[in-house]
C-alpha cells in the first residue's frame, strides 16, 4: 500500500501528544503489527521532542514543524521539517 500523509504541529512540548496520535493513525492505515507501530510512534515522538528541545531550546514560538510519513513500494520514509 502506498501512502503519504503530513501534518503541521506547533513546535512545543504540548504538541507531542498530537504527534503520537497522528503517527498512530497513519500506521493504523498501514496495518502494521502493534509492536512495530509503537516503536515507530516512539521514535517519531522522540525526534519531534529533539526538535523542540535542541533546535528551539524549549522556547515559546509560533513556529511549526511538519511531519511527513510516506510509504512507496514498500519503503517507509519519515521526514521532519522545521525552520
């Protein structure tokens, strides 16, 4: 199954729950087994947290980060885009 979904999130620790929900919803569509899905959700949440913590030093901002999850011909690609 090919799929490409992306969503913007405020660069803030409060957005991390939304990041996990978005990731789970995408992986549910791909019908991944639960263990793999949860590992990927955790990895995505940690990467998003690193953007908040290290790129923005936990500062309040209105900036957004985009998370894109794509599957094409069986290859998974996860992208993180911010300023």
